[in-house]
C-alpha cells in the first residue's frame, strides 16, 4: 500500500519522527514506540494467544524496526512496515515453537508478508550480518533501558540483549522462576511508563 502524495496527518508525523530518529533523537524513538505499542501488542496477542509472549515480541519488534530504520521508505506507511516486521517476528517465533494451529490474521488485512521484512527471531545461531544487527539493536534500546533502576535494567538486558530464557535468568540471578517473571513484567511496565511520560527524552 503506497502513501499518496497527500498523506494523512498521522503519516506525516510518522515520517517526521522517522527522520528525527535517523538523526539519533531518542525522543523520536520513544514517540514512535508510544504511538504504536498498544496496537502492536494486541495484534501480537491475537497471534500468539499468550500475554507474556506478546509483550516480549512487542519489544523485539520495535528493536528490529529501530535497528533497520534506515531501510524504511515512505513508499509504505510506517505503520504498515512496522506491522510486517512484528508479524514476521511472531510467525518465526511460533514456527520455532511449532504452534502451527494458531491462526495468523494481520490486522491490516494484508495477509502477504514480504520477504524484505523476514527477520529471524530467537534463532539458535546467527550469521555475521545478523550478529551486527543484534549489536546495533542493543545500542538503541540500551539507552532507553538505562533509565531504569539497576535490578530492572539487568533483567531486561539479560532477556532482550543477551536473549536468556526465563530459566537462565533465574539461575543467573539466583531468583525463583516466578519472581523473574513478575519482575520482568514490572520492568516492561516501567519501560513503557517512561515512554508514556516522555521522560526518556530528558
């Protein structure tokens, strides 16, 4: 779907934010995440039917989008581009879990997912290009996560930057598995609260 020569106000604002993000504006990244976080989350929740997985995949989708933001062009609405990244990430995740019975229904109505946006998620091994992408991804989100208290920051770093499983985090931090899940939930909530209040731009 192409953006016409007279894009909507939302589309114009998205393009402005993307341009600012490309120049390194953390506020622009935060604004983009805040604008689409809930929509992406509920789309993913419908796909994976698990709140924790949907929350994880939401953060991963934004990380992948921010990492590859230089590849975005206004030929597509930013929301369409972001939804495709999130959808493909979730599809890869479900394939790895062999959850083949879950219906896949992208909310945009566009059921085709272009190979251009086929990023691998939670892969066991990474080729050199994917390793570089993961490193770039960390640079963007680390600046956001760094605003949190140390214990919450550590949990997010282990989960999203080092890709530890819940069990591995529990062993690393010597915490009960239930505590890890609760504190990770709280960490995500705090991260999104920072974005909501725009404190990350300060």
